[in-house]
């Protein structure tokens, strides 16, 4: 159901009249209370009543496009559920959401995919893409044409996007380090596996993990860092090669997808006592948590990311770009065998 003024009033602990005055920019409300109400309205995805008038004045229906990496589909299934939930809630306003995928992590592929969306005359874009100068410029040019862009799941802050919806990757990396230090005090010889060197979130997660180890004074050494390209088979081959080349590795930090491939490599070499640090709740991760090879994972509310991405775009259109949109940071959630779904 859509968020109402009554919902915001209950959350803020004020009357509906107070909320109505704030949301319609009328005087007579304490500035601190007004700011709290505006923030809550934004966080809860409130759609102003004037939406109907604005929509009636539009000559084109509202169509949003969402671009996601194809190779991490198991994770993004929940993000897509969020997109579709938002579409359902906004269906009375004629909002539709299209989801497309980009096949790899090459800059030219992402630039081409984003430009194709712009050519299809969408009302706004939710992008999970690379943080490279070429992509940043492409997004900036689209925004200059009046098309709002929200970065979902991983950020592209230098592009001019209206906001970011997703996890705090540095915090999740530090959380993983904190969990790891509860299970071992050994010196860690670490193999780091990222999805792509050009995904900002993957880099932030690694940075947070290393900073967390240093804060906890855990002795460690990053042996090498490899790209899995979010592909299980690539992860399997490259992990196998790295483990054979450096038998002393006793910790594998997986910053992205490819968990199934990494765990297969560990089992093949009978390295099941290796510390395995992972994120999210994909089927592969759940399987290896229940088998005991992985002790914990750090989640990031993917469905909420998709939902709030669309809601941020819609709110921006209803405000006609007059009010800046704030970032929405999802929760960092620790899951172990006892509280993770089958």
C-alpha cells in the first residue's frame, strides 16, 4: 500500500494536520519538527497528493528503466522484486518498470546499454553500473537532458545522479572483519576475490574489511586480489590457481558473486578449514552456510533497494526536481545458519 499522511503522522508522533502543513510548505510548524517530517516522508516513499495533477498534465506515461549486471542475477532477483513491488504500488499512476541486463563489466558495454535506455525515452533510470569516467560522463549527459538517474546497489557519485540507494559497503566490510575476529586470532593470509575492479561497491567493501582488520589488530596479509567477473566458473578456475600457487592462504574474502565457484575450489583441494568471508543470501551462499563451509554472511536488503530506487525516481518527478533527494542506505544484516532461510 502507498504511504499516507496518517502513516507519517504516526511515525513522527504528530497530528495529520501538522504533516499536511509541512508537506504543503505552509507556516506554523517548528523547523526541527518540519525537517523530521520531510525526512520521514522521503524515507517512507511518500507520494504527494499533487501527483494526480502533475500526471494529468504529462503527455507521456511514466516508464522507468532499470539496468542490472547479468552475471549476478541470483542476487538481483530480490532487487527486481523490489522494482516490481514499487510498480504495483504506483500502478494507479500508470507507472511501468522495465528491467534489462548488461552482459559483462566492460566500460563500453555499460555505456552502450545506458545510451540505449536514453534513446528509448524513459522517464527515469535506476542503474547498477560501473564507476568509470566514461560511465560517469554518459550518466551526466543523460541527466543534463532532464532524465533523473538513481544509482542502485552500487554508487556512481561523480555522475550527478539524484541519489544513491543501497548498502554502506565500507561498513559491511568492517562488519565482516568484526565477525571474523570473533572466530580467530590467527595471522590471516588472504585471497581477495572481487567481481570487477570497476564496481565501486566491491572496492569499498574490500577497503572496509582491511580497515576493520587493522582496527581489531588482526595480523594479516593480502596475498593477491583476483576478479571473478561475478561468474562461478571464472571464480572456480582463478581461485583454484591462486590456492595452488600460494598454499599458505587461510582466508578467502569474496567481495561479490562467485561464491559457488570459490567453495568448489576449496573443496576440491580439501581446504575446508579456510576462513570464507561472503556477502548476501544467494542460493549458493545458503547451501554452503548450511554445510558449514561458510560461517556467516552479511546481507543488504536487496528488495528494499529496488523498491526505494523506483520510489525515489517517482518522488523526484512529482517534485519536478525542485527538492533534492537524499541517499537511502539499507541495513547491514548478519546471517548465520540458525537465522538464514533454507
